[in-house]
């Protein structure tokens, strides 16, 4: 069974540009999460999809970030325009259900560098 | 105050020793607790979950939970060099939102 995949693995862009990150969850997992780790800080929750619906987007930093999950399969996270403080590693995770005992499987992450 | 606190380390232990990793959390109503292992440049991998007070053992790993003290720990017996990684403590937010809150992680180094 394929795990969670993310694309690209690395992205280097200039301040003001737009970047779109993609996450493909494990097949059949309705729950998809985005997290971000800024250097030296903890992994922080960004948002949670249940199928195509945003269940919780309380962690999204500001309106420069837009996440979508059309059709309830893969998800994209767009940053427009990117700022220096957006640099970090963006992780995606998926789980079969949203219950607390259900393991979230993490993807390898996308390392974003904004210059 | 941080929601989930861990000593960043590094924690260095000799091969074969017991490594003890600690974590405290601030939300008294938290119900579920997880330990993730993350190798450098890799994704976090769940190694233990614990929901009730007491100890839970799985192979060389033992998770300990004390809800009254808001404390959760991970013991690794017979530590191996391959255990060298960053260990992330995570707490399930049992409030209105279903999300996991992570600590900053403790870097463990097992010295051969």
C-alpha cells in the first residue's frame, strides 16, 4: 500500500511568488491534515479536511494560504504571495477516521524556502 | 506557556542503556498521547500511543502516562544506535477541534 506522498520535495521561491504544494493521501483515507514546521519550532497544525470539506482551518496563518481538496482525494496548499516567514517544512498526514486513536500517517514533507 | 513541552536535548545514552524521554502538557482534558520518531529529513512515524494512566509496553518501548501530573514519558530499553532520532511528543486536542499538538521534540543520540 502506497503511503502519503507529497510534491515537490523541495521548493525555492522568491518573496512575492506563488507556490502550490500537493499531497496525495493513502487511498481510502477520508481525513487529510496539513502541518508546518518552521525551523526550531514545533510541528504546527494548519488544517483538517474530511473528504472535500474543511473540518478545521484554525491553524492557517493568514489569507495568503489556501487549501483545497476537490473531489476528496488529493489536496493542494497554495501560498500567494509567499513571504520569508513562510519558509519551513510542510507535512501532510492522512487517517482513516478522525478519532483520537486513529493513527495519522505522515508524508515526507515539502521543504519550502522563500528568499 | 507552550501546550506541549519537551527538552530539546540532545540526550546522549550509551548503547544498551535505557533512554528516558519526557513530555508535559498544559491541557488537562487531553485524552490521547502519542510518541513519534523522526529521523533527520524524514517524516514523523508513530511508535507509541497511550490513552490511560499507567504504562504501556511494546517491545523495547514503554510509554508512561500520568494525567494528574500532566506528564507522559517514553522509555527505550537496550538503546541501539538506530534509535538515534528526534522523538516528538504529541497530544490529541479533545476540545472542539480534532487535531494533534506537537512538542518541539527531543533529539536522542545513542553512542555505540
